[in-house]
């Protein structure tokens, strides 16, 4: 199977405003906000989205499984009960990544230090949601391609959730050669730019 | 087949029946999964021959070659990348062997599976070359035409179309795939697809695969009002799914065929089936064919397109944003020299926000490679904004670069009567289907009168017609000159605009030139724009930040040449120092309490000062106004009536209030809160937004916060806490890998017998984790952190 990596340098996908607002505590029907503040916050969200440079990558990999381990080859494997359960019907997976770039992070930090802290938290939330939207876009793209052959993706799972150790970020990072889209990884497996997300999803047959 | 003959054939036949799916049928015939389909079809050609013969018997007049994935990238999955020409040629020969002279063979070109720039990482020209290689193989086999199909990215479709066009003059069909929201995956609408592709020279455009026939009717309907070319529709038999390891489709041939009439009525002239269809589907389709008169637009509509959408010219007044131009913009100049594009992004965003429908893009300046810079900027703007662009350069090479790589239909600014440039630019504009602004000047310079400008316009149009341009494709530049140096120039521009309108042309002006060197330029600009609109202008290139509603009598006199030497204007409208006095805003009945509650940072300073003047002591302002207000904010936040931005805005307002009161509190010897707090994100962790919010909140509740930043070593945290005699150490971590570092800090504090209380927080931290590592407290958010600190330090509010 094709193990070539596909890179996307400009993903045209925006995060939904309601998700951004939810992330910073907005509760529909409870939170009260003046029209003026709403207008200002919406403008800040727009400006924040404009600072996102959404990039991504994905590749497909054959896997084999043994109990709660998922093997890419004899040496490289991931241990996770949750993931093994998710991939129970898959013999192929997709590794994917999305990043919003460094510029919005720099602006966020600048605003927190010497500017407008409200804008800073809007920048932060927009960046987080946009990175997630990038993975959504990659999943939509793959589902379009896979549908031609009656296949689809499972939901995605990211390192750091449940029992999927954060160190798995290193495996995905290497497999996707993510420096090509400007991502670095630290010794503690943190990604730079900060708002970068990785995930794994299985390929399954579409339900009858 | 000749392109003209092909269109004549469609016009005569009105509806041409195509074939259906091949891949799934060959799977049923025994093609195993995991093999290269094209290679298998060559090795088992009798199956392909039978299938295609069945389609011909069912009534198909055009048969697609089985070469959908026969490009270098797809074939490399099977190590067959060196066989591109051979495989394509052989598969064409197989189809030709049964075609006879009444069936046309279309060389099928499918997507590579990779995205060209700007969405993907593949260089656009490399993408063109990949398709060119395949097209060469198809040509060598003797195809009658090309069909580029199942394209999910307009840029890849453009690359394939350019490849075919650069090789030969055979007809090219281009067919895109749209989802149920009538968008391609990269966001292109059917309207944008047809405007872009027919301008680029596609002979038939349409849609295949995607969804079933019912949904496809809507896509065809959306394209039809813009179609100068016939349309194609090849739907799936519903969506595919696997049943016992076989791909199956839900829609029966009978049900599928029932949509034939509606597809034709919607505007499709070439119809067939995609995934899941068989010769039976095509045969039943044939029985439902109706043959209405073929109605096509005579010219390509006057419209521009971006990656996503179109701007129709003539429907409403269009503002072209002029600000992406380094002239007079130091920041932009410096960034372009460094190869940075942040300022471009900001300028684009600002102009879209202020109503620009098109962005003028000029990156010409000394000290940079204009062609490379243009490439970078075009790739950025293609995805950063969704409006079309107007390429503005004096270099034909730069313009060509932009036209080649932009995923839409571009406006060129501009083509003049200068003979050398004209000869270079008309073929380029024609090849890429661009519209252009006709600048009425020639080798002799700028004619002063409208009459002489008309002569140049007529000369350029005569030549442009030879390259296939129509009136629709050309916009006349009114050529605005500066009124201060040529008092009659605005009148001549207005005359030319009127002439353009009378003769069926759209017209445009670059507005700001008119007021150069005069005071209050925006009044002159706006007045002139309104005069020009009245004369028939439908475009303006200007700064969208201006107010274009001003019409001023003195400006009208100036622009009509009635203000000699602009004397009156200069006298009346030069701004004096007195005029520049800034008027402060009235804060009316606002109170300090309300200002904090509403997070109104901009008025808090004035309110504090006016309260101090009234004799209220600084400490009373803190105790009686600020603290109660922020406590109220905290309560609202607790109840979720306020959310984080409101909490932060109030905290920031407090911060400003404290910055004014702090020196006075010290001066009046009123005891300041003595509790020092050290905050840090622990070693190995680089996330600090949460910690920063906690710092802001604590500061505004009167604590002395020493924020050590992120990725801070435990020794530094302990040492600083000791030095400051900190009552509290607050630690933050976001990841499971870094939260363990908190324990290291706590253990070190114990070892060093430090008295500070240690509290922790962060996305992955829990109360139980805090207990487990021996922390003195845990807070789930910034406001909780304030309450926790208050509690530990026994501070009541």
C-alpha cells in the first residue's frame, strides 16, 4: 500500500465560531453578552482566523495487531487498549497532523504581555479549534477518496487521550516527517508550534 | 478530432450518451484487489473489450479509455512509473480496436492523489508535467479528445487542462466532483469552476461521481447560467458501499435512468454514468433521452473567480482594494525583502473586511525577485481570502507567472497600447483566459483628451479580437490624472467613462491620483468617485477604508476645472494645528464599578482621576469600588453568566486602575498587599496561556505576582520563592509528560524547608493528582486560583 506522505500547505477550513466561544466558557442560553461585546469578540475571532496558517499531512500505513499492541513493523508499535479497540476492524490506519503555524502564537503572547489579554485568549482558542478543524478537513478528504471503494475512517484518536501515551507523538511525527510543515517536537514530546495536533484513525468498511 | 467539429457535433446531436463505470465491472470480471488496474486491463484486455463493446451496444457514443489512474504518481504505487507512455498508449489502442469510425475515444485523465500548490506540496508546474506525460501517451495511442474527470481540486483540474492545451488542439472535457453542499473539497463552487475552466479553454465542463443523479441536477443548474460551453453530467448510482467484499450501489438502473430527462433539462448535453453504473444503466438512460435545443452563452460572462467563488461584473459597483502595493509602505517593503508575508495577509484581511470585492496585487519594488515574490503572494492570497485578484505589474513575465498559478480567473492591471508590451501580453492573457484593464496610452504617452484615448482603445480592441477577446473581457481605464497639475483632466476622464458606457464597456479608475498634492484628499476622492459613478463607472481601485459617501460642492468645482490653481480648495481645506485638537470622549454617568463590571478599560483612567479630584482616597476607591466590582464579576463568572473574555476584560480594567492608583497608595503610606506569589510553567512545558491568565487575575486582586515564565527549572522556582519570601508558589503544566515535574518542585521545596504553599493547575491536573504529589491546593481555572489564594492567605473580601 502507498506509504507516501501527503502534505497540505494551505488548508482552507475555518473553525466554527460556536466551538471557539464554547472553548472559552460561553454557555448558550446562560452567558449574557452585550451586542457591542459580541461584535468585538466576533471581529477578534475573524482577525485570529486570519493569522492561522493551516497546514497538514497524512499517510496510510498497513498495521498488524497483537492483543493491545498495534505494529507498523516488527520494531515500531503502539501500546493502547483504547486504540486497539478502535482499530479492531482495521488492517490499515491513517496517521494525520495539522498545525496553525507560529504567527498566531506569537501574536497571542504579544497581546498577553503588552496588548489586549481578551484578544490573547481569543487567539488561543481560535488556534486550538482551527488545528482541530484541520484534522476534520483531512478526514473529510480521506472519506471522499475512501468512499469510492466503500471504505471510511473510524473516529480519530490523539496521543495524550485515555491510555494512548503522549510519547506516541514521536512515532507519528517521524512517520509523517512533520518538519516539512514546520513542526518540531521536544524531548517531552510537545509539539512546536504549540497548536499542532496529531491523530490516528483506522480504515474500515462502510456499514451495510 | 478538431475542437470546432466536436462542438458542432454536440450542437447537431444536442445530447451525447457517454459510457458508465469500468473499475467495479472489471473487479466483477475477476480483477483482484491490490493490483494495478490499468496493467491488469492490458493483460486481460478481452474483459475490457467486452465491457466497452457492451457500452457501445447500449448506445454510448464516447468511450473513456481505462486510464483514470495512469499517471506517474498513481503508477508509482505499483513501481510502474516508467511505463506511463506505454500503458496509456496500449489502453487507447484497446479501446480504438472496437470503436470504428462512429465512436469517439476520450483519453481519460484522473487525479494524481496529491494536491498541487497552494493547497498541497506539489509544485504547480510539476503537476502540469505529470499530466503532460500521460497526455502524450494518450495522444500516441490516437485519442479523439481528452476527458479530465473526478477532480476534487480546481487547481489540479487547471494543471491537467493546461497540460492538454500545451500539447495539442484536441477537445478537452473537464469534470469536477462536488459534495452535497455543491462544493469541491477545496471549496470551489460550480459557478467558480465553470468561470475558471471555460476561460482557460475547456470545451465541455461539468460534474461526475460525487453523489447520485438527483443531487447532481442542482450542480448542473448552478453552472448553466454561465455556460458558453456544453455541460457534462455523469452521476454515481448512489453512494458505494462494500457487501461481502464487493462494492455495491443502492440505486437501480431503472431509478437512475428516470433522472435522465431532468439532467438534460437542467442543461447537461453529455450524459453517462459513474461509479456503480453498467451498460444496463446506459441502455435505460438512452430510452429517456430528450433533445431540447442547445442554448449556450455567446460569450464567456464578464466575471472573475477565486478558488471559491465568482464576482460578476456589471451586477453591482465593484471596489478593488489597492493596498497590496509596497509604494510608500515601509513595513511591507521590509517584509517583502525578507520574504515574509504577514503584512500582505493583514492588508488583504482589512480590505475584505471593508468591502473590497477584488484585491489589486502589486509587489514591484527594487531589491526583490518580483516573479518569485508574486508566486509566494499569489499562493498565500489564493487561500487566505476568498475574493478574486487583479494582478498589477509592469512585467509581462510576472503577470504570466500569476496567471498560471492562480486557481481562478484573474484581472490584469493593465494592458496598454504600448506596442512591445501589447504583443507580449495579449497572447498570455488569452492563453489563461484573463480579463484585462485597457489603459489608453501608447508609445507616445498619455493622450490628454478622451477622444485621443478612444483611438488607442479601438486599436487595442481590434488586435485583442484576434486573440479571442470580446467586450465582456475588457475594462476601460478612465485614466485619472492629478487635478492640481491638469485642471481639465478629471473632465476628460468623465468623458471617457461616458463613452465606455455608451459603447457597452465596463470602466474603472484608479481613484487616489486625482487628489495628489492637495489637502483633505478623501473629500476630493469621494466626490470624484460619485461623479464618475454618475457617468457610468462600474469599478474603482481605491483604499476601502475611505468614506465614499462624501459629495462636496467645492470639490465638484475643483474637479470641473472651476477652481483656478486649486486656490479656494487649499485655502479652505488645509487643516490647521487648531483643527487637530483631539476631542476626548464623554464618559457621562459611568461609575468605576460599572466600568470594571463591563470591562471598559478605555474609560477607567478618566473615571479614577475624576474621582480622585473629588477628594476620594485611593484606598477607598480600591476597597469600595474596584474590589466589590471584581467580586461581582467573579460571581457572574461562577454562574457562567460571564465567560472568559468578560472576566479577562474586567481584570484588565482593574489592572489599568491599579496602575494609576499604585503610586498614590504607596505615597499615602497605605499598606499595600504584602503577599508575594511566584508563578511558573514547569520545566519541559511550553504552554503558558493559562498561567498568564492566573497571573493577570491575581495581580488585579492586589497580589504581587512574579511570573517566571515557561519551561522553568525547579531550582530557579525555589530560589526565587526564597528570595522573595513568597507566600505562594503557583505551578502550571498542560501535558501528562510535564505534570510530573510539579512533584520535583514540591519535593525540592520540602527538602529546602521552604515555607511557601504550593498550588497547581493546568489542563490535565486534577484534585487527586494535587493530593497525590502533596500540593497545598488545586484550582481548575483562574478565578478559582484567586479564591484559593485568598483562602490560603486568609484574605477576606
